[in-house]
C-alpha cells in the first residue's frame, strides 16, 4: 500500500494520461471506423478499394511499428506535433481498422432488401446507410466494438515507450526510487482494470438499452 500512497501523484498522472489516450483515440477510431465501413460498402469502386486497403494494411501491421512510423515518419514531412497527439493518431488509426470490420459485419446482418426498398423510394446511398442500415447494424455491433475499445485501452501502454505519460510508464519512475516493483505492477494493473471495467460497464449499458434482444 505504501507504494501507492507515497507515489499517488505519479500514479494519478499516469492514470489520467491513459484515460486521455483511451478517450481521444477511441473517438478517432470510431470516426475513422465508421468512415471506412461506409467506404467498404459504398457503390463506388475506388472507395471500396481504399477502405479495403486501409483495413488490410493496418490490421496486418504491428502497432509498435505503426508508432514508429507515425512518431518518426510524419516529422520528416514537416508535421511536428506533441508526442501524445502522435500516440492518439497511431492508436486511433490502428483501432479504426478493427472498428470498421465490426461495423461492416453488422451492416451485413441487415437484410439486403431493406436497402433496395429504401433506394427505390429515392433515397441516396448516404441516406440509406444513415437512416435505414446503420441504426439496425448498431444493435448487433455493440459487444464487438466494446471489446475493441477495451483492447485499445490496453494497447495504450505502448505509448509509454515513446515519451508519452501513461500508466505503465510510471513503473520506471517508481522503480528508480527503490520501491517494490511487484507492488508497483499490481497497482498499475488495478488502474488498467478500472479503465477497462468502465468501458465494459458503458457498453453493457448500451447493449441492455439498444442491443439485440436475446
């Protein structure tokens, strides 16, 4: 317990860093995932190709390698941003590929006839997707999207290796002060557990409210 009480400010700063990374990267992942899922089911061939390429490349690229590409590659093109923003970009883009596939699987559960009926009424592709298809697909993708965002929260630990303040990185500071490393990791694990349980509780609530009836 002394490890926690005597280093509360260090743990708290790391915990807040992890929460910030998780929240902002999740918002980016959801936005990009929705966009790429729309591309993948769009009637325009070039959009489908772009969406497929996005998912294929990011799903098959190690997240650590993506961090290196973003943190070291973008500055070469004159894009210099705070390390935390780079980390959000890497986490958000990587996770968006998995969000995209979860959304696309939900879209595929909606009967094709409903989209065709909507188009026969004169609706555009965007209207069909937003008014008819996605509201129904959303009900079935709540659990997989929640699981993906929980994975994002745990993946945020990689950011600590790139000078970003987050929970796992606190062990270095505390270890240098001579505290028991085992108890340090125990309290770090508790911090991650709080974050993941909060996400799980949110998506359990969404599933109870809007999910597919069992």
